C-alpha cells in the first residue's frame, strides 16, 4: 500500500507551461512575473503591496529592516514556532523576548505580550501558527502602544476573519511575511517568500529592499541585499494563487472530517478554530497523551506524521546564552511535548483520508 506523505505538492501542465514560457522569454530575473505575483497576492490578501523574495526567513529579516529595528531594541516573539521567527531578530542585532502562547489556539497570548513589554519593545511578531489567525486583540494592543506588529504568516496563506471587512492574513499588521515551500498551502515550485504591507510608506521601500536598497537611479539608499525571487518561481506562484481557495476548501473539508471522527477520543486533544475566523489548515495537529505511540501506530499503517517544535525556540542551543534559555513557559512546554501533525494536504484522496482516520482511531482506543 502506498505511503501517505505529510505533503504532496501539486504540479501540472499549466504550471509547467508557465515555467517554460518564462524560461523561453529569457527574462529570468526582475521581470513582469514577480511584479504581477506581488500585486495579485497583495490584492488577494487586501494589502497595498506585495514583494516576492527568496524565502519566508528573508521576509522576516526584511520586515525588521523596514521598521528600523536593530541593536538595543526588543521584539516579542512566541517560543512555539519555527526558529526563523526568533533568529531574524538576532540577525538584525535586536533581542528576541520569548513569551507563552494561548492554551486553546496556540498563538501569542496577548496578556503575556503585555507583561513582557519594556521601554525597549519595538515590535511584536505574531505567528499565525499552523494556519490559525492570531487574536485580533494583538493588533489592537500594538496600535494602542505604538509598537509595530509583524505577521509571521508563513503557515497562513488564506487564513481570514469571517466578519466584515473579512481581513486576511497579510493585511492585519504593519508588515506580513509569507513562506512558500513544498509543504505550504502555496508552494511556488520550491523555495520562496513574500513581504506584504498595508502601509503606503513601507510599500514604497519594499521593492528596493530586496534589490540592494537601490532606487530608480540604481543608487543604494538603504541597507538591503539581493533577496529577489526568480521569474520562473513567480510564474508558478501566480498559477498556484489561482488555485489557493479551492485547495484551502479541500483542506477545510478534510480537517472537518478528522475533527468529527476524532471527537470523543480520550487519548488525543483536537485543534480548535478561533471563533469568527477561517483556519487555513497548513497543518492538522493533535495533542496526544502518548505522541510516540501515536506516531509508531501511524508509521505501521504507512502514514507519515511529524512532531513540530518539540524544543521551543528559547531552549535551542543558538540561545544558550539568552537570559530566558532555561525559563519555563508552561503552555508552550506542554504543547511541545505532545504535538503530532498528521497529513491534511489538499492532494489527499478520499481513500487516504479514511486510512488516516482509521489509523488514528485504532491507536487512540
């Protein structure tokens, strides 16, 4: 029986034709595909500017540069996240301040953020973890305290508020950062990222930042680097963007099947959806009483699974000299010790969904 992977990227003739047409054009960099991809993704999110770049990690670094954050500044981040959320802060010379997350939705806890604020706090990076939007109160708190709000939307393509004005991830903070990778809702045929903003003053600088900070006269006006996305990647991304809503609907359908089937199982805790929002379901994560046993049972049935963030960021070796290295963050620690992700990607067949459901139920009863 064929193994069920955690991700199965979509690749078809339309994407292949877009890639080959772009290659045949011989305009492989700084051409129309990147410009249009940025515009189209910004329109989709409800932002004023989107600038493609090489990765989500690069986008995070760029967001901090755009906001003028550097040595002496503090940036509040969750510890339950991919390490790039924190290391981007260190790379600009600022200090990451790690705080706990919500017990139900696993995103930054607004009360914990408020408690961590100091006179040096210049920004908060809110991670829309696994496709779940951060609490809207986080953005409100940042506005009230004149602190920049950076969205780490690497896992949240298409996550949105369901009430008017129906804001999507990417148009909630000062700057948003997306990642495109084979496991993501939007993959672009490999590595990629996107900087996005709803602020006109930042929009004017984003394209320059990814091109060595140069202006129209090709003179560098601020510190930047070559962070550009290739034209081929952008061309593929444009095709995939047109499919994104259908892919999210498929992920939603699968996630709902899982939640209905697993409801009442004592051995696992199901993911929650924040009220009034659409979860993008980059990952469907269970909290298991016996995560090792669950993963072994799935493996025996030919089903991949994954443990995410079992070592919280502040406890990783890169932060061995950080004053919070040994600090206890109780909710983060609990989630990190029990979290197991199972396949939820849009390429799953109905038969594969049933196999996953059956395996989880058998392992949990």
